[in-house]
């Protein structure tokens, strides 16, 4: 058991989503742990409201944005800082 809750928040059409998935996979592989993550599409009716305030893509580890920036958006938008880097995800995984 990893002890971490990892979530990827995104919406289809944002060009940085595939890179965020790759970075998550690379970070998890580098950590040597077997960890899975949950994905939340902000355009899906099934996505809880609390996730809709984040820009795409945002990676949360234990509820915290791995970039430390908060990633909150006023409307559905791609993040200006792009996909979170592998180093930031690894740091959040500790």
C-alpha cells in the first residue's frame, strides 16, 4: 500500500494531459512503488464539484497540487505552466 492518494484532474482537448499521464507514470516507476491514480475529467457530470476548480492538467498528491501553485482556475482552462514535471511529482511522493 502506498499511503498516497494521487489524482489527475483534466479535461479532454487540453494538449498537456498526455504529458501529465506520462510524467505520472515515470514518477511512480522511479519511486519503485506500485501506485495507481484516479482521473477526474472536469467536463464529466460524474466528477465531484471540488475538482472543477482546477486547471488542466493538475496532479494532486494527498489533496495538494504537486507544483505548489494551487492550480485553481476561474473557468475550464489549460494551465499556463503545462504538465507537472516528474521531479515535482516525485517530491510530493516523498
